[in-house]
């Protein structure tokens, strides 16, 4: 029985092979009995290649979309719900002084050689950058930003819409900055986050896009090379940064916002970052002797600040940057002469500062994690990584900050400083000061100032003659648990440009 079944199975297999062969031979012949022409074969092969390429492209797109969705899901798991927007408190009139008392950019902190080589380009206006047009004829960036229609929530001036503009380039670690900004943001409507990207780096762009509706991406359209004098080729990055800043500020202020907060992609922010700017916004608008509010303290290292003075704020003649708020009025003043390079050094010049001050905190509300950048980590290991970030929430919107108005602040601050007993640097270093009250170390020359700051661990450089954090030449800091003022003589005549 078995041999018979086997013979039958073999017979069927032979017939199947024979029929398959005949069908194959028929398929390769054409009507005239010849084989296909080479051109026809090539066409068939080309179609197969195109089909394969299309499948490969679709696979790549699907994989990228899946990657973004995974990132978005992971981020949303850690998302903290927004709380209602906050109103801006009304300050007492500045006429009644009844109450008494950063690119930096870490990119080039204290580089005197850079200042000497680049002073010729500071103040040279940067050319306007052309922007691509959208389908409706408007610039693409204008179309993207047009979704922000409100300047005040519910048309109430007590609730201003203040965009946070994050400047990004090619750091995928921008996600650290964005995570903080989103986590602590009290209202997405009051504080829209706009990320302005230069460099056209795809990995960074994908990271930003993974946040979906939580941020808005605008892209600097001009990626052309920048002509740079031969001796300044190593500083080309600073030219691109200045071009990027000018373009982004024109775009955002062009939408009619009254003020913006500027953040760089390598900054972490404190929990009450937004509360800090909401609380100081009214005084920035009222007091024309102020021109910015900064969240940064150049000497904000552990041991140089009073870690318990969470609500202590100062006026400073030094522009700190590194997380700061400016108004449209200031931008309207600076925009026509925006420089081609080194914008932060340029903004510190007397022609721009015009003896105006910034508000800055005792405890920093920002900290940089960007060791790698155009400055190649200049001063990061030595100084910047030790900056202490404030961790306690302060309700600045409910705090009376009228002591920061110039008429009240100058009288109270100068009285406190110059009534403090004078001690020597040596006495302070040796710990033989006989009082725990605030004390003063006097300096009269640049060399005396530099010696004191280097011995005490303070930033020792000048920009346009102004020491970091100084107000009327006075630098306030903590040392061994005691308030110290490094101060010039009482009859101080102003900053000396030759000290830079």
C-alpha cells in the first residue's frame, strides 16, 4: 500500500514541476517568440527599485513618528498641571519713599583679550535678516506667531502675556531647560514658550518638536556664512549668536508683546522663576532708571550668598543676562543699532546702559549647565558650576518691592554701606573681625579691587569699567556668615572705563 502512495505522490510532484516550468517559459516570451528587450527589463527593474525606495521612506517616517510619540508620552507622565494665571500687583507710588529698604553669556566671561580684539565690531548694527514667506505672503515666523492674539488675558492689564523666548542651537540637552520651564509654569496662556532655533540641527529640532503644543518653534532662516575679519575667525560663533538674537527679538516684539523673558538653552530655572518676574514686572515698567530684571547673580556661589535671604533683591549697574526680562520700549531703542557680534558686551557699554540699572537677586533663579559652547567651557569648572539655585518659593507678587525704586533704594542702601565699620581684607580672611554686623572693605584702585576679589573667590573682571553685581561701585556678598560690602570711597565719581 505504501509503495503505491509513494509512486502517486512522486507523480503529482513531477507534473507540478513540469507545469511550473512551462508557465515560466511562456512568461518570458513575447508575441514574436523572442525574449524581452533589455529596455523592458531595465524598466521592470527600475520600477522594483522605486517601489523599494518608497517602502524604505515610509518605514523611516513611521519610525520617526513613533520615536516622537514615545518621547511625548514619557514627558507627559511627568507633567505637572498648570495653575491659574497670576495678576500683577499694583505698587505704591514711587513718589512716596516711605518704605525702606549674565551671553555672558558664560560664553566669554572675563576674556580681556576677546574685548581688545573685538571692540571695533561692538555697536556696528547687524543687517536685517530676510525671512521666508508663507503661502499667504506673510513671513513664515509671523504666520507661526500669529496664533498668539492676546496681549493681556481677558484684556486685563493686570494679567500681561509675557512670552518666554528660549534661544537654541545644537544642544539636544535643551530638553532640560524646557522641562523646567514647563514644570514650573503657572499658566501656559500667560507664559507661552517660544523656542527660537539657529544652526538648523535636526536632532535638536526633533527634541523641541517632541513637546508638541507645549512650546512653539520658530527657526532662524538665514543660515548663510557670516563674513568675519581674519583675526576674529575664532569668534565667528559670537557673530551668529548676535544675528540670531536680533532676528528673534524683531520677530517676537513684532507681534506687539509688551515684554519678554529671554532664556538660553543651557539654563535651569528655580521653582518660583515665573513668580519672580511677575513680582518685579510693575517696578520695571514704572521706574525709568531700570532697564531689565535678571534672575542671575554672578557671585551666587554657596558661601558667598546668604542662603536664608530668599526674598532679598538688589539694584545692579552690571547687566547680568542669563535669564532676564526686557520691555518693548527698550527693544525699540536698541533695535536700530543692534551689533553684529558680542551683543552682551555691547549692551553693557555706557552708550546703551545710560546709567540705568537692573534688578538682580541674592539667590539666583537660574543656573547654567552648558559647559560646552562657543566659549569651550570658559570659567565653568572654576566658577559657574558652583552657582546655587534658589529652592524655596517666594511670593514676590505679594511682596512690597517699592524699596527697589531708585529714590528709596539709594538713600537706604548707601546709608547701610557707609555706616558699616571698615575692616581690612587680612582681618576678614583671618577671622578676627570683632562684630557680626555688616562690615565694609574699602578699595580705591583697580589693583586693590582685584586683590580682594581673588582672595575672596568673587568674579574679578570688569565690563565697561563696571564690576560684576556692582551698584555705585559697591559689591555686596556674604563671607563666613557675615554681610560684607566691597566699596569705593563715599565720594565715588563713577566707573572708570580703563579698568576693563
